[in-house]
């Protein structure tokens, strides 16, 4: 564990807490893409298949349970909670993400570290996470105004993978046999997808103005 | 356990 990875995990945890806060405090999920939340639930379920077979550390196991539990809870809330579900932007959140799921799974069948059930699903989860934010970014552009908590949620969600890139550089420099090309390339693509959001987020923060994404 | 394949990152 290094400081970059810890910072990345904590930033990821903060993004989940900000989202839970927004939904719980405002009893509203307006501006949040259910599609992205469902993709993240798939990412965690596919990635943490080794939850019960490989014990890495208490921290690792607890964080996996937190990410799986929170993503499923958010999807449940947005679908079935009688108050929250009313504020879901159903007509704006129309990204056909099964195309993404199919493409990522196909890629995982071709490109993986080892051709085993667990490794193919692990690679699938890495590719899927790289594109999971797309429905959310599309929804933000369609809905125009971005409330503070939603903006912060997306910001922290993007920042965590940027910390992971620093973690991979650090591990590459300090660990002799460290090579994680699948994670690194996907992580770079994932962070690049946030580039324009980060740009407009920074501008709005500098001008102390509301976050506006160009339609 | 095959060390370098067990994914120690989240």
C-alpha cells in the first residue's frame, strides 16, 4: 500500500459518501444517472469475485464490501425508494449501455492476464469501469445545471483513478516485476474521459460560479 | 497462491 493508492481509495470512498449524502439528505437523485450506478454495481460484482477466496487484508475486504454494498444500495434506492425514484431523470438517462457491456466483455475475452473465469471477469470490470461514467456525463450535459453535490460526486469519482495512475507509476518504479498494463491503460482512458468535466469544474470553481457544461 | 495474479488493488 502506498500513499497514492490510499489517497485514491479514500477519494473513491468520499465520492460514494457524497452521493449517499445527496440522495439521503435531499431525498432526490436528480442529475444522477441510474445507468452509471448500475454499471458500477456490475464493475464491483465482477471485480470482487475473489472476495471470499482471496484474503488480502482486512482493509481490502472491508472496502470491497463497502463498494459492493453502497453501489447496490444506490441502485435499489433510485429504482424502488418511493420518494427518491420520483426525481430520477428517466427521460434524460437513456444511454444504451448494453453496447458498452458487450464490448467490454468481448474485449476481456480477448485481452486478459490469464484465461480463467475470475481473470476474464476482472479484466471485464477494469474495461467497464473506464467507460461507466459515460451515461453520467451525457446526463449532466443534457440536464445542463449541475448541483454542487453531483458535481463533487463526479469530481471525486474521476480524481480517484488519477491517484491510482500515480500509484501505478510509483509501483512500477519501486517494484521489480510490477506490470499492470490492463489497469494502467484503462485507468488512463478512464481519467481522460473526465478531462472536459475537470476543465469546466475547475473554471466554475475559479470563477466561483455554478458548474455549467456546454450542451 | 500465484502472487502477481492476485489483485491486491481495489
